[in-house]
């Protein structure tokens, strides 16, 4: 067995151990309104989703989907932040620099990506839906010429 083959086997073994540790690790996060709680593994796999009864009977039940997505993102971000140093150590990479803080030195400016070209819409192509009420059967004013 060559040294390179032995090193590869050792790396595979260490990766399998890390994968098992990440699978056993739990990260829990909540939505900003504290009504949705999510638990994920260190591998970012969703394990548990809990919705407070107040979210189902409150005035803003339509916001529930956003709260679920927010809680999942928060939990996965925590899992990623926790696992990144271990992954970097395993593969011999340096961790990324920490994000600049409000009190720390500013990061060097980066060139902004060019914005994609947009087609200017002709005024007759645009429609303004702000004044339409889609919830009633009332006909719009005859002077508007809409329908």
C-alpha cells in the first residue's frame, strides 16, 4: 500500500467520523416572532418542525409560510457555521475571514457586479394595478376604458 493510498484511506475515515458527528449534532432555531421552531442536524437535514397554536389562530396566518422558511434558514445557518471549522480542518483549508463588524476595520471595497441590461417598457405597455379592487365584482368606471 502506497503512502498516498494510506493518506486517502485516513482522510476517508476522518470524513466518515465527521459525517457521523454532524448527523448526531442538533441545531434549533426559531422564526423572529418565536412561533415556529425548527431542528436540523449538523448536515442541515430537517428533523423537527413545531408551530405554536397562536400562529394558526392569529390574525396573520398567511405569514406562517414565511416564518417556517425563516426558521429553517436560521437553523441551517447555525449548522453550517458550526460545521465549517471542522470541514476546513479536515481538508486543510483556512477558515474564511470573519465578516466585518460595525466597530472593526472596514473590508476592502469589492467591484460591484454589473447589473443586467433591462428593457425600458413603453408607457403603453405598463399597467398599474394599484387602483384596481380584485375582491369585488363592481365594474370599473366607464371613463377608464380598462374593460
